[in-house]
């Protein structure tokens, strides 16, 4: 059985946990976030004709990446960088986080999710941003934990990147 | 110029000669090298001919494989041989599975049997423990717990009689926190081990970060209720054992040895790990070896039957002794009743002293023997002690017994006591009568002696003899003082009677003698009759003396007609008047 460790990164209230909840049936309660700062879930997926167990480390979001427990990232094969598309500040935070992570995990693939796409009226992330990031080689997707839009797809895309 | 043709000739010649020479050379070579050539041809033939080459190789193939192995070419050799071996096995199975099955049978059989035996043993152990705990109060409590928690009863029992049990073992890749291998004890419910593995790693990181511990340090144990998680760490992987109860410290050494073995056997796989845990399936037997368990020693459960047996035995002893005690009490009471009802025994007190019955009181020596009564009631002699002082019972029965014992009456005498008066009836010798009169009043309890009903044996005989004497009569013819000859024999028996009578009476205080009285009838004169009667008396006396009677005991006396015999005999026959009669009289005092 192939397993991969995947981290969910992004600041508070961008919807990481909701995305995970949308993706898997969890065995641990969300209280783990506040106790040890991480909640772990598993999702079996089939990617490129291979059975893959995604072990999701949903790391408690903090506004300052410095306080993020970098040790939780050790051994990850990929990560979802999540920002709230309705709040520009979270996008900046995400970019900062990516920059920090890239220092130690430059080759680790990731997918950037602009979440809460269901709130179209409040959308702040302009199309320029996506184009700019795509130009950097990033994979940017719009998702909604509420409607489930692009959730499965995001994980699959990450899976494919990891097995490339 | 001559040279040219010559040269031409020469060249023709030389052509021939060359051919010739070559032939000659060939011949020479044949001559010189023929044996070697043959050998070379044979060698070439051996090299080119697959049949001979195979034969040659077959001679050394085993040795060369061994040589290769000895030189450390194991891996390459295996790699080279494996596909062929695998293919050969596959082909063999495809062709005829029974061949390989037959070959493997001696290996598979015991392995399968061992596995089945192990399963049955484990099941029986569980069943035994369940049975042992089913009926006790504790068992009921555990059954309630089983209902409450939804766990099978057997599992609850096992959990409670457990000293420790390693329930799960995780092999975790340190760098990725991913689960490499996992094994779990039977009857243990688990959550997804890969998540547990992740959380364990996260907790490790959390603890390390929180207390700024060096990176290589690991959290060695985590305790949650009666669960403990022990972690041992190697360079690439860590081993986490989930233990219920308290494992001995030596168990950590087991874990450490296991993680070492895993690093030794899977070092390369650990380094190259990219998320594929398949190679670590082979490590599972090592992990299973860590699934130790230790239950309460059997002795503690076995002690229970002994306690029960001892309790039952004690109960049996108690019941038996209670029954014995009741029976003994009843026996004792019965004995005491019969003892107290005995005449001549007075019980003043009874009780227990030093585990022994003690009976105090008075006993007439003539009363029943208490030990006979005791034996009759089947009472253990050692359990009873009598302290009975002797006394004389004033009961008539005892006075009578006592009198009989002291006076020893003759057979014909009956002694009775009524109201303290000792009465004797029957015939007794005079000396006993004297004894009775003398000693009777001395018998304890006797107030008075009544001997009036007692007849002296001697007196009665004297009376009888006296009567016989009185009736003895010697008759005489008319006017004659000599007896008729046919009556001579009468004197003999009369003399015997007199002697006997006087002999009997002699011991008595009053001496006696016999009057020999002569009588006549009324015919004739008084004077003549007196003289005749005197003659007759003296005649009879003489005759009696002749028959053996002492003269001094006889008193002849003629009475004439003064004391007629008729008075004594109413027959009226006057022949009796002409006679001599005998009469016992007191002896005349000198």
C-alpha cells in the first residue's frame, strides 16, 4: 500500500478543516487542533491506476507562520495551500507561508486553493493573481468546502503531482 | 640473357618445388606434430560439440556455484537463479501440483497443525477463564461491565485477569511519520493504525517542540488510564507498543532488540521508503513477536478450590462435631437420669472440668455400679469422672441387702426389712438364731430384730423325736414282766431314738433324761400291779441299756394303773395298759 503524507497549510478560518471534512470521514474530533495543533485523517484515493492512502495532516492555522510547528511538515509528500478567496489578507499569508515552506521543502508539490468560491459576491482574488501564480508554475484551483466544488479534484491533482 | 629463361625455368621449377616443399613441410609437420594435432582436434571437437561441453560442465557446475557463494556472490547468484527457479516451480505446479505438494507436505503439515493447535489453545484459555469467572460475584460484576461497554464477556474477563498485554505494535517511519507495519492482538479493537501512527508522531513532535528537546530525543512512553504506549526509536524508524496493564521493564529490551533487527534486515528499504509499505510486510512476524501477554498466575485461581475444599471440610467437621455433641449430650442426659433414679446413689452435683464430666455425690456400696451404667450408655470412660463418697442408705431395700450380706442367713431363712424392722422366717440352726439376735441390731439401719417367726432346726427335730419317743410302747402279756420275744427288736430302735434325742438336746442348756414307765391293767390288786409295773419298767430299762442307752439317762418307774395309756391312745384296747412307755423329762439335778 502506497501512503503519502499531505499537509493542509493556510491561516486561520480559510476553511482547511472544512475541506478535509468534505473529503473524509474523520475519526478524531476537531479538538485535536487546539490540543496538539494537528488533526490527522486518511483518505484512500486512486491516482494513476494506483491505490494511494492520503494521510492528511490538518495543521492548526496560525496567522504567523513562525509559530507553525515546522516539525509537523517533516516527511510530507505534498501540501494544499489554502487561502480564503474572499479575504485578500489570507492570500498574502498563504504566499508568505509558501515562501517559508519552500525553504525546506522546495521540491514538494502543492496545490493552491482559493476557497469559499461559493461566496462570489465577496470574491477578492482577481484573475490577475491566478494568472501570475500560474506563470510561476503553480496549480491554482477555486474550491468550495460548502458545495464541494473542486475538493475531490484538488486532492486528485495533488496526488497526480506527487506520483509524477 | 641466359638468366631470364633460367629465371623463368627457375620460377616454374620453384612453383613446383614450392608445392612440393609445402607438401613436404606438411608431411614433416605431420610427422613432427601429429600427436599434438590430434589432441588439438579433439579439444576443438570438445569445445564445439554441445554434448561433450555439457558433459564437461556437469562435472564442475556444483563446485563452481559453491565457489561463487564462498566468494560472496550470494546476491548475484540468487538474482541469476531466482527467475529460473521460480519459473521451474511454476512450471512444476502447472504440470503436476502433487509433486511439489508432496515435497512441501512434511513442512506444511506441522506448520498448519501448530497454527491450529495455537488457535485452539488460545480459545480454550479464553473459555476456561470465562468459565472460572462466570459464577462468582466478581463474574456478575464483569458481566454487567460487558453489557455496559458492549465488549464480549470473555474479553472483559481477560482484561481484568490481565497483568499486562501488548495490544498493538506500530512500526513507524520516522521521517514521514507513515506507518510501515502494524500488528494487533486478537480481540483488540483498533482505530485506523495509519492515523494512530500519524498522531503518535505528531505527539512526539509536539512534546519535543514544547519542551525544546533535542531532535533525536523521543517521547519514551505515554500513559492513558490503564494503557501505556512505549516507544523505542531507531535511526530510521520507531517502534510503538500499546500495552494494557504494567509490562516489566525487561519488555523495553524486547522492543529495542526488535527495532535493531528491523534496521538490520530492512535498512535499505527504510532509507528508500517513499510511501510504499509493501516491503515491510515481512517485518510483521518480528512485530508479532512483541505481542506479549501475561495473565494472573494460575495458582491464584487454583487456590480457590483449595479454600473451598478446606471450607467444606471445616463445615463438615463442624456439622459432624455438632451432631456428635448433640448425640453425646443426649446420651449423657439419659445416663444422668438413670444414675439419679438408682436407689443408693445420690448425685449432689455434675458439671464439666478440664473437658471431662465430673459427677459428685454419695453412693451406698451396695448400689448399682455407675461405671456399669456408663458402659451401658456407651459413654467414653475417659470423659467421665466419678467422685462418689460411700454412705449407708436407710432405704429398707438396702438395709435388707446389708443385713443379708452381714448375717448370711441359711437357705431356709428369709430375711425382710420393713420400716427398719428385720424379720427372719424359716428354720435356722440355733447358733445362727443366736447370731441374728446378737448382730442383727448392729446392721446399719436395723432398728429391731424379729425372730419370732424363726424355728430352730434343733428344736423341731427334738420335738419330732420326742413325739416318736412318746408313741413308742412295749406291750407285755398278762401278769408277766418280760416282753414278748417278737418285740425284742423294738428296744433296738427305741435305744437309737433315745440316744439321738438326747444327743440333739444335749447342747441345749437344760439336760434331759428318759423315764421308762411301767403300766398294768386294772385287773389284780393295786400292790401287785405296782410291783409288776415296777418290774416291767426295770426290765425295759435293762433291755434299753443292753441296746446301748446309757443307764444314767434312764429312769425306770412303775405306775401301776395310775397313768393309763388309754388316755394317750383312744383305741380302748386294754392290752396297751400292760406295757412300758417312754417319756422325755428334765434331768434331775444332783
